[in-house]
C-alpha cells in the first residue's frame, strides 16, 4: 500500500463485519496471532529464491532482502509479491514439527480487516512444495480498500495485521508423501488474487469450495506484502564433541547477537 492511501484505507475498512467460525483479530480472546516480539521465536528466514513478482507492484517494493530476519512490523519494510506473485524463503536451521505452532508468517496489513491473503507452501528439499489448506467464508467481493473479517478465514497467510504473525502447524500436513514435517527448509508464499477466481479447500460435501475474496484490485504494492517468517520450532544441530570440550574449559559470559534484518545473502 502507498503511504498517501493509508488514511483512506483506514476509513473505508473500519466498519463492522459479521463474526465467523475462526480465530479473531490480534488481541481478542481466542486469537492465534503471535507478536513479532514474542520470545517464542527461535529463528527467522535467512535466504530467498524464486521471487516471481506479479502485476501491480512497483520496483521500489521489489526487495526480497526485506523479508529476511526478524519482522519489522511496519508498512514499509516489506517485499511486495504483486497480484499472483510468489517468493520462497529458506532457513539455515530447518523448521521442525514440535508442540503447537511451528512458524508464523507476517504481512503488513495496517488494520484488523484490511487483509491481503496468500497460500503458504512448505518443502523439505526446495523443489517439491505442499500447500496448507485454506478456508474462506467471506461472502462477497471486497473492494480495493474493503474489509475482510478474520473470523471468516483460516489457513492463509495475512490473517492478522502488521506486527502479528499468522501461525502454521506442520502437523496439519503429516503423512503427505515427499514432505518431511520434521525438516522443512523452505516456505513459499503465493499471493491470492482475491477476485473470486481462486477457490478454498472447503469440502464439496458441505457446500464447498468457496471463492476467495480479499481487497481487489490493488496496485503500487499490490497483492501480499511479506514482512518476515519466524520459526517457533527448529532442528537443533548438535555441536561437535571438540567444541563442547573447548566450551567447558572456558569461563565468563557469552553474548550472542541476533542477525540484523537484511544482513543475510540471498540463496
């Protein structure tokens, strides 16, 4: 989104929306949103590949390095995917299936209801990806500055406003051939063009699938705007025995610095 449109968007997306069956906005009881400052995060994306921007995204927003490292939680330190675009992030320490949620995706939505959505896929080899299922009960098309009720959507990136990650549990994908949920090295974000041309995974036996709607059309930084992806459970790499012996003979305090945003090299 462009800075000069923020006020207009806030005014047009602030109206009341009907409650659906899924978790509500950040800060509300039952929300699954995870703050960028949560100490539960143990790692962040360290590299990127396959950046394929879609339409409606200016060159000034096409900087994949902005998606590496910790989430900034603002409207500007992002990479725009464009309408229908995609980007894959990699992790030096692979994400693993642990207790509860395993990673979270951060978008830059400026309110609880201006929500641009994306499919999230994961891979153990960087080649073969498995997509998380998503559900949308948004009943009708949403205008460019329109509102999406977060309680009507589940399983998509972009459910929560900036500064709060949408979490994903790898156990959801257990048993799928070709995917090792205990060693996920890549996460792919694929923008959803929210004009109803794409459909969710709601079972046909119960009236699905549903068309997916989100703010459309969008331009400037059109489509999903990725801030970061944080890992909540990672594969622990044991230190060699010689390193343990060396550390055991040292005294004093060790201060470990977390990498700063954009300090990693694209892979």
